[in-house]
C-alpha cells in the first residue's frame, strides 16, 4: 500500500509528521511528486503529458535551480 507521493506506508525513517509537512508545502505533481509551484513551463508540459498518456517515464524536472 502506498502513502503520500507514492512512498510505501511504513517506509523506514518516515513519520506521520513527515507526511503532514509535505501536505503543508502545497500541491504536488502526480507524475513526479515535486511541488507544482517548482515546475517550469517545460516541466508542466512534460508532466501533464505524462499523466494524460499514462506514461511511466522518468522525471525531467531540474531541481538544481530555484524557480
């Protein structure tokens, strides 16, 4: 069974507080689990297409720069 963002329920090191903290940050993308507010225009297009076409492909979001 999966918890928030696809993490397995009972994942070692994860607490209920961790899960609630993630909820407080804002809505997350269902394709890559990054915050929607962190997505560039390219990230949004890629993740939206990934979800729409039910693809299972890797993330292209650039986490090295702040948006």
